[in-house]
C-alpha cells in the first residue's frame, strides 16, 4: 500500500503527516486493500482544506473537508470516507439478498396473476399487416 501526504500552500508538518497516518487504522474493519491513499492538505482563504483519495483495484473513493484546523478537517474527511466505505461494504455483503432476487420476486407474486398468463411460442415470427 502506498501512502502519500501532500502539502499545498502550507509548510510541511511531520506532526500532521503522522496524524493522518494514524487515522488510517479505521480502514481495517472494511476489509479494503487499497493500493494508494493520498492526503492533500492545503490552505484555502482562512480555512484548512483536506482531500483524501483512496484508490484500489476496483474502487475509488474521495472525500473533501474544510475546517479551522487541519486535524479537524482530517477527522471530517475520514468520517465522510468511512460512510462511503460502509455503504460499499453493505452492498457487497447483501448483493445476493433473496427478496431482491428473481426467485424472491416470483414468490411474492399473487396467485391470481398466474392464471391468466399464456406464454407465446418461441421462434414464431409475427407478420405485420401493411
């Protein structure tokens, strides 16, 4: 995994870099194997801006936050990123839900709909009247 912290329009601060790296422990519970994580810390007017992007083999997540201090902005961006990861994990976990599958849909159909159904013959072409 490649971890990168970039500073734009501010001086390099090793303390902020260590703080950002410590926040990455939150990703362990999402079983994500990212190949590249990038933190971009910058100053925007009188606010601190943090942009976090995570690139994986099949995924790309990005979160941006503005705050008075960089630590607060990092926390806000990580909360946003954590919400995105939670949504993705729930989609991956429950993608074979029986209620949303074809069998679940057929089991929910009412019996009265089945009586009037007459399937057509396959392979027979319909001719148009000109």
